[in-house]
């Protein structure tokens, strides 16, 4: 057992299934954190997957408690954080890993499918953050790790998933600025791994972000990044977008922020549509 997070209490949503959440929960516990394992999923015979992960942690000498609430409602978020408070008295770390994907094209997607992805990803992040903040603000310390995806800006993903993940990036940058005065860091990981949600992760052709494809796509390769961001050593790191996959790490440039590869033109006066067409067409081709 490590001691990097000794005495800390962590909540990891979506950590019962075979994926980054489970790997993260086990890794956090392995560094001494007391962990709330959250997941709504059950086995075919009706057993909650969260209980299995709790057993893994306890059998390894760690401390954990299970929660089975959905992140998709404010009440669910409250109950998840309450599990940490009731069992361990505080919450120091929140890892928002719960997610879902409904593979429907934009013209086929129903309102229910859209709402499901927005609620689980984007609202789910907010619901848990909202519930955890009173405790983190009071203790003047906290670590919040959000999960987005390159699907937020590149095609090939479900439109609902992409929209939700883009929202998580905005949520992260806004929260990080809002919470600095309280000693709370907020960062966002954009991982690449083979998981139960993405069992056939194929980046062989790249995603448009120039990231090389890692030969190791196990979710356990992503977990060390989360552990580091939760540690005291990362107390000065906030508002960052980080890629983690296998042995690869990348700090993404923040969208729309300078310095960046932006192309800027100013006219001394009002543009005409025709002038804009000439300039923009030239810049896009450049």
C-alpha cells in the first residue's frame, strides 16, 4: 500500500464496471485513500458491480464503501457524496468518471437518447460537484477530476456524447477559475483506453489531434494520472486538459485561448459579406 493519498477520502463515479473508473478507484485506494465506489450497473444475477470493486479494495488492505445512485439527477449526486460523509466524514477528491454512449446518428437520435447522454455526462458532473463543494470549500481544499474526450471536437462519435463532453471542458475551465480561492483544483482528463464503454477502441488512423497511438490501451495506464492530480504534489495544477493513454501524456492547448494557432484579421471599419467570404476562404485554406 502506498501513502501518497493517506487520510484522503475519494469518490469515483462509474467505477464498478471494467474501465477507467474501476482502475482509478483501485489505484486511489492503493495510495491510502478511502474510496466511495459508485455505479448503478448490476451483474446478470442482480449483484451490484460496485460491491465487487469494494471487495477488491478491501481484500488488498484498503478501505471502501459502495454507492448505487445514478449521477443523472441532483438527488443522485447528493446521495453519492452523502455516502462519503456518512462513512468517512469528509470528501477530499471527486473523480467524475460515470458515462454512457448511445450510438445514434444525429437524424435518428431521440429526445430520450439525447437527454440520457447529457444528463449522465454533463449534468452528472455538475450534480456531484454541487454536492461536494460545501465540504471542500469549508476545508479549503479539494481535487476535482472531470472526464472529457477528443470526441468533444472531432467527429466519429455520437452527437449527444460529443456535445456532453464539450460541455465538460467548459465546466472544467469555469470551475477551476471559480474555485481557486478555496484551494480546490479542477482538471479534465481526455483519455484513450479499451473499456466496457469502448471495448473496441481503434485509434489506428488517429483522431485528428496528432496524438500517436499507444500500444497499451488498458484503463490501468490512465489511473496514475488521476492519482497524481489528486495528490498534494499537484496543488498548483488546475484548469488543465490532459491526455493520458498507455505511456503517453499530453497537455492540450486550451480551446480559444492565446497563445494558439489562431488566424486573426482586423479591418478598419465594417466588413461586407463579400469581403468576409474572400478573407475567410483564404484563411481556412491556409
